[in-house]
C-alpha cells in the first residue's frame, strides 16, 4: 500500500542513539493511524549504524526502508537521496539524534492538512551550545536580508513538505545545497509552527566549525548573488572615496608644499583595504568553486544498496 507519510532520517555515526530513536519514533508514527514509511539514509557511518539500521529493517520491513551510501556525503545529500526513495504525499525530515521529538510529527501533519505544502518549524528553546545558538541567529538574520527566503529558524530540520515540493526538489541536481531553503523556493503556501527541541540523546554533534561554515556558505551562495553585488558596490564606493582623497592631497600639495606625515595611517588604510580585497577574492572563489563542482558533474552521492521490501524490486541485503 502506498504510504501517506514518509519520514526521512539521515544517519551518520549514530549507533549510540538509534535504539532510543526507534523506541520513540515507531510508537509515535503508529499512533497517527495512517499508512507511513520511514526512510533511513546511512551517510557512510564508520560505526555500527548500518548494521543497526539493517536489523531495524528486518524487525519492521513493512514500514522501513534503508538507503546505504558508500561514503560520507553530508546530511543534505543524505536527505536528497531519502527524498528520491519516498512515496508519501507528505514527507517529514527529522534528525536521528532525537533533538527533534518524533511526537511533533503529528502537529506538522495537522498543519499540512490545513492546506499548506511546507511546514517549517521554530525551536521553542534551542538545546545547543550558546555560541552555536548565537552564530546561527546571526546567520539567520543575514540570510533573511540577502535572500527571498522567509524562515524564522533555518537550522531546524524537523519539517514537512508536500509531494509537489518534493517532486521539484528531486528534479534539482545541485551539488551543494540547503534543503529547507531549496524546498521553500518551490512551496506555494509555506508556514511555520513552534516545536520542542531536546538535547542530543547520545553521541555528539557531527558538525565541526569548518563544516558549519561550509554549510552556511552553501546557503548564502546557493540562494543569493547579493554578496557579489555588495562587493561591486563597495568597489565603486571606494573608488569615489580614493578619487576624492587624491584631489584633497593634490590641493594640499599646492597649498602647503610636500608633506610626509601620516605614513602609518596610510599603512593602516592599505592593510584594511587589502583585507577587503582578499575577502572579496575568497568570496568569488566560493562561487567559482561551487560552479566547478557543478560543471564537473560527478555523482553527488553513491548508493551502495537499498533495503526495502517489495515484490518487483530486488531486495539487496548487507554483505
Ligand atoms: N548527519 C549526516 N551526515 C553528516 C552529518 C550529520 O547524515 O555528515 C546527520 C546526523 O546523523 C543527524 C543529522 O544529520 O541525524 C544532524 O546532525 P547533528 O545532530 O550532528 O547536527 P546538529 O544537530 O549538531 O546541527
Ligand atoms: Mg543534532
């Protein structure tokens, strides 16, 4: 039977928390009383997550499907692969670490039933380290200003998407992307609800500072050209200021003769401008690098096997 609801969960080295996740997720979904499926995507975990997922598939083969990557391609690629495997009219994404309570899925669905095709979520009280919460709020504000995407809390993955949105996302071939933003651009009637957020059930965050910075660059470069335009305008502004400075210096040369004061001020200004230039080059590089990855057109992720129960597709088992 075709499920009405598909739940997509990316999994990367989550062996310590998966049992707890299953224990809360399946009862919460059973309680909804509608046909559902859970699609786990193992993002190349190096621990025993894949084996635990395979066991869960054997325990609940009717409602469980497992996509196994051959390596680590990142949370957003894992969700994309999960999307391709879904069949439900409503698709909900969720983190595997129980930071998103599975009991909230019912609230997302209730909101979808009111006619929305995208239900985002706002964490009532975020349970992450203070620096992350603040940095994330700042990025949220920046994104709000430079893209057309309206999201109160971009970082939360507990979201519901309509089939129309998922079908369009599945047509995209973006190498670097940010799913909540990409899906938002395709939604006709988006909304948000407030949800709970819990501390990680086990293990620790899979995002290093570096991968968080990369992810935020994906978000900015993927959905806006404003940073580049900002630099063009800054360049124009600085050219005018330097032209004015040149005129002032020329006048002073005639009025007061040659002056050599202020050499260090000059250094400070020069270093500052060099910093601006380097930042600008780096920014252009962020776009160029992504264009390069895109034109190379290598596979975005490699699916090693899919565990699913079906009469017409071959069932592959873990080696
Ligand atoms: N994740 C993934 N691949 C990665 C990193 C993370 O599939 O390369 C998964 C991870 O297993 C979890 C979700 O993405 O289900 C969110 O990751 P995490 O909880 O570490 O991020 P945080 O909550 O700290 O933002
Ligand atoms: Mg988490």
